[in-house]
């Protein structure tokens, strides 16, 4: 039995790796295939009469670790440059505004349908409003560098702001000046702790000479997040800032006090650390979606009472996104379809206390929205025929406009000129 489990897990992880390798050409998000494989394994186990223990308690644990790693990996890719100012502002606004609008609209509808207080309605609505970086970022390999950066900024900020907003709303019964003041103090405390933690972890990353050094640092990040979560502090802010610090080490050359970090040495360690994080993230993300797919009941996929709600909410997600992208004059049409729900949606839904769960927002609805939104993204990626993918790992050449037709060298020169100015 032990050998059978080991063989099964190895085959499933290798399948996930194969899905990642082929997603650039097929444009099929690997998460959809992983959910199907997980669901298929469950059906096979039933057919063969294999008794599988209840794995539902493991899902939030794997998901939380996956969330930390995904935010860390995404934040390390965020470059802070003057030339990216407009891109950053647009992506941050796109992360916040559609989420706020959709959240309020859904909350009012849930309040009316289920006859619950607005606070409970908003608690149930928010998980459905957060874009999943765990699905979006790995699915946009074929897009231009600029569009990939937009998705990375947008989805990472969406995760962080969404989780912070959900915790703030769900943990407070009354909202007044004292509540917001206490929340502001929590943010300041988290920033202070983050600053101290970044210095400490950076020194460890640079000074540890032991052959094992990166996994302990990742474990420390998880431990820090768990402690801040226990005290209801926004620990994801620390993960984001630590990742951005490591991803922008080149900026430290401009400050004298940063010489204590030995920047050049730290850069070498960062390269190795980012590789470890990327591979660990891949493994944890794979296990999460396989496990979630395994826990999906066939009746949930075919639940006809939840399906109209799922279709309506998915439609609203992309209509609101279309409106805001048009307003911000984002030209790349593929980005209209990049709004999947996934790991964060599932985690936050599972964390709602049973007393506040409403009949409308149930597991079949969440499952269907995750699948439908990922399916819409898949269709959007597949029908985008304006992309000419260059083989060999080079940047794809986008043919959508004159600006996008510029060569990578011209774009880089423009960035350098902007920074110099």
C-alpha cells in the first residue's frame, strides 16, 4: 500500500510538470487539468474500493503554505523602476477597484436573498472577488513581459488586499473610529516587524554557511506568517515586502547603509533562493489543486441550484473587469480574460465560521466559479491569435499594436532612458 501511494504521488507530480511544460502551447491552464486529475483519481479509488481517509483537514494547511510561497515568488518578480510607475499604478487599481465594486454588489444581493446583515453578506462575498495568483501567474507564460508584470502585480496585490480586507471584516463586529484606528496600528506594527524581519532574514541568507540554508528561511517565513495570523496581523505584508526587497537588491547600491548587506554576495544567494522557492511553490501548488480536485464531489459539479448563481457571478466578474480595463486604456485583450478564482477563494471560504456561512455561498458554488473562471481564462488564452511565441525561452512578440511591435532591445533602451531622466 505504501509503495502504491508513493508511485501514485510521483506520477501525479510528474503529470503536473508535464502540464506546465505544455501549457505554453496548449494555452490550457494546468490548474484545470490538475482538478480533473484529482477528481479522476477519486472516481478510480471508489471504483476499485480503495478506502481513502478524510483529507479535507489537510487542504487549508497546504493552501496556506501555498499562499505564502506564491506571494513570495510573485513579489520577487516585482521590479521597482520609474519606468514602471504607470504599470504599477494601473495594476494596483485593477486589483482593488473591481474587487471592491463586485464585493459590494454581491454583498447587497446576498443580504437581500439570504436576509442576513451586510457584514455577514460581505464576508461571504469577498472570497469570490479575489483573483488567484496561483492560477493566473503560471498561465501567462506566453504573454509579453509587460503584460506578465501587470498580471503579477495585479494578482499579488489582489491576494494581499483581499485577505487583509476579509480578515478585517470577519473579525470585527462593529466598525467605527476605534476599529479603523486599531487596524491602522496593526498595519504600522506589521511594517515595523517586517523591517526588522527583512534585515534579520537577509543577514541569515548571506551569513549562513551550512549546506542547508534556504529551507530554514522558508520555514521561518511560514512561522512568521502563522504567528501574525494568530494575533490577527496582516502577515502577508511582510511576505510581500521581503520578496520585493530581494527582487530589487540593485537599488541598494544607491544607499550607504546598505553596504552592511554585502549586496553582491546577497544577489548570488538570491538567485539560488528564488530557484528553491519556485520549485517548492510548484510542488505545493500541485498538491493543493490535486487535493482539491480529489475532494470535489460529482454532485457539486452538477449542482443545478448553484449553477445559475455561478454563471451569473462569473459573468459579473468579467464584465466589471472589462469595464475597468477599458477605463484604464489597457490594450492587450488577453488580459480581459485573466481573472480566475482559486486558492485564495477556497481558503477564505473554508475559514468562514459556520455561524456566518449563508445558503447561497456554498461549496458547489465556489467549486463551479473556480472552474468556470479558469475555463474563461483558458478560452481567452486559446483564442488570442495575435501572439507570435518565439521558441527558446525568448520573449513573445505581440502584434496587437505599434507599441507592442517594438523589439525587446528598443523597450529596454527606453526603460534605461526613462530611469536616467
